[in-house]
């Protein structure tokens, strides 16, 4: 068995998740990409390799992976939920022209003090999304 497959199986087991073929496929797909796919994009990709996946199966797998802390939702545009297997703290860049999404290291920006956003609010995290044009679209 390849080291990547073992790593994925171990990560699922360490989080107390049963290793099902569908859950494995969803997590492996997310770990292999940087584009923060939607459920429809995951479904399309997985059905190329594993043609018995359904949208409900993808959602169920994503919910289990999210609850376990292996995947997170990313909301970069209204009404579109994307998924990311990079659960480390990081920011995002989104190209306004082609829609490409790129992770930016957490240390890209100076820390923001969110303790006193406004009286009555208690913030516990933040994330910066930078919009502009990627290097491919600028060329």
C-alpha cells in the first residue's frame, strides 16, 4: 500500500472515523487539490474514478470529515460552499477574472486584535480573503 494511502487511512482512524471507500475517496481527492472544490466538483471528479458516488454520499462524507476536523468549509463567494483539506490557519487569495483560489500563509499579514471588535460581540477567529488578479490573468 502506498504511503499516501496509509497516511489518509491513519488520519481517518486517528479521528475515530471508519474508513469507507467513499469517505477515503472524498478525503484523498480534497488532499490532492488546491482549488477548494464545491460538492458538484467533487462529485464530478469522484464519479470519474468511483462511479457509485452520489451527492448525498459526498455531503455525508464531508460532514463526517468536518466534524472530525480533517476538512473545513470555505465561503469565498455568496451562496457557494467550498471545501479545503488544509485545516491549518491560513488566508485566501481569489482571482476576480478566472476565479482561481490560492492559500496564503497565516503569517502573510500582521496579526489582527479581534478581542474588542464591538461591545457585545466576542470574536474567536478571523480569516482574510484578498481579491485581485492572479499572475496567469495578468500575463
